[in-house]
């Protein structure tokens, strides 16, 4: 993946992303990059809530906005102890 193209795609959507949506997307890019750009990667909701400094509902709304914008995909981790899976859409 090309980090620059992903950033340009984010800004080219010409949508007023909230601060939480922006932070979430950039954190997901950071995590994906740090893992060597795997097709999918896992993260816990607790980690994302801590990074965004928000309530669970706010994180879920931000995640849904990114999914609806076509920037990420998401698969539930099937229970509290199982991390969720994310993909960055190129």
C-alpha cells in the first residue's frame, strides 16, 4: 500500500470527518503500517477507545463512518476476549 495515496484518498473524499473519525483512521493506518501492511490485522476495542479517549459508542460511530465512507472494512472479533479485524481499503 502507498501511505501517501491513502492519505490523499482520505482528504479527497471531501467529507467533514469528525476529530474521532480522523484519529481512528490515522491510528489504523499507523497500526497497519507498523505491521508491514497485512491484508487484515486485529485490534481490541479497548485499545481503540483508549487511543481515541472516548466512550465505546463514540468509537463505534467513528468506525461506522469510516466503513460507510469505504475507507476500512471491519469484522467483529466474536466476543469480548477476541479482537476485531480491520482492513484498509486501497
